[in-house]
């Protein structure tokens, strides 16, 4: 299903105005991870995501807020599901705890797994902006729920 087809179905079923703003994107920077995380999100296992706070300003993007609607796609831009942001926390990377890792739903859902994967990802992300990642950097941690399909 395309992003626009999913949005049309969601708005007709939910009663939301089709003009309601939304975003559409995939997780990660490679096909395998993007597809795996989209599937985990659609199944309800993945209920959160994290990104470097500084990157929002550098990309001239607003920090997510409660109520934001996002169509999560697979790598090929096929729509997987629609999520609604329920909570946004901005905290240093070093302050991420086991409960954050668990709701992010990746791997074995442990803090160790989360830290290992995110240090690697955030190091690459920071480098692409000419920065060096460190554990005092702020992370935007978004908690969300799947609103379509349910």
C-alpha cells in the first residue's frame, strides 16, 4: 500500500481530516534494518525510537511532539503502519535506562543491546554532520502507539 492510500484509509476510518499534517519515513539507513524495525513497529513490539537532539536543528526539522502522526514505511517506501507520538523525552544518552531499551523493542530488548546498536548508529549520524558522538549528547526519545492498522 502506498503512503497516500494508507493515509486515505486511516482518515476515512478515524474521522480525521485528510488535510491533517503527518510525516512519512523509514527507520535507519539501510534496507534490512528499516524493514525489520517497520515490522517490529507494526506488530507492536517496537513502541519507541531515539535520535540525536542536535540533528533536528542541523536538518531544520522540528523536534517531535505529542500527537504527531507518522506513517512508518519499509525501505521501498511501502506503508507499514501509522503511529502517534505519545511521549517525548529529551535526555542525555548516558541516562537511557533498561525500561527505554525494552519499549524500543529491538534485539533482546536489553540496555546493553540498545547501547551497542545506538552508539554505532549515533556515531555514524553525528559524523555525517561533522560532529563526534559522546554519551553526554542529548537524545530525543519518542514513545508511540500504532493507530493504523490496529
